[in-house]
C-alpha cells in the first residue's frame, strides 16, 4: 500500500472527490513510470514494466493514474477477479505477484471481487482515492467487495480509515471492504437502525 498519512475516517465509498487531483485510466505510455513508482513506494513489489503492461492490456480499466496540474502523483492498480479468482484469493491459491489471467474477469464475466493490488502515491496524490472509489462504483464493479493486503503502516492506516477490516481466510493478512449496499441493517431491541443509504453514490 501507499506511503503517507490518511488520518480522516471515511467509508471508502463515501470518500470526498478532491477537485485538485485528476484520476483516470492509465495510458500505455505511462506504464513504465507507474511500474517504477510502485517498486519505489510499495514494499515487496517486484513486477516489471512488461508484466504490468500485460495486465494493462488484458484490462485497461485496472490501472488508474493520479495527477495534479499535469504532474503524475501516483497510481492505483486492481485485480478484477471472477468467481474462481475470488475463491482462490480466500484459499491462498492465487499468486498475487503474478496472477494467472484465468482468475481475472473478462469483459463478458461479472467481477466477483476487487483486489487492490497496489496504491503508490506521493504528496497530495492520496486525495485521489475518492475518485478511484467512484471508478469502482460503475455498473461493472459495484457488485464486488474490495480486498487488500496492506504492506506498510501507512497502508494499514488507510485500510482502517476507509472501512476495511481483517477477514478470516487462508490468505495471510487479508482485509475486506464490504460495499454499503451489501450490508445488513443493524437490529437493536425495539428499534430498527437502517444502514446509511449510498444509493446516490452507486450511479
């Protein structure tokens, strides 16, 4: 996960959309720079430019860039898993450093789970998380819960601050963010408390 602080607490799907940071799908010409940034900022990342380009080619929506006034501040990469990939993630049967594409959802498959592969950002780049979350509220992705494995103290802080929680699985230190529209309303004696509505954020 990313270096830097993220003190404010917000549900991931309720993060503010910073007007200062532009977030968009990466361009192929940016892959080498993003690969280098990920290796510098995220402990344990060893993926090279050619490998990252392979996953980008498989699904161009899986890599986002964060920029401000034309300057690249970082990026965020996802694995959009199909049902087999979701099961393999929970059972620790997927190689997360070089996942096989059979576990990734094609354009014709539903995305069953979203694995946040890496967040690499400097300075104000982390403010782009709100727009990244909005990207994941598109029809293709909104039925999928999000998973991550924080690799730094700062990454763990981001997880806690955005509603991720550790989940039981064979995959070590796996955290999950359950989408608000999947959550069951809380029940208390004599009163029904409805979970906050995120219906407006889903479209």
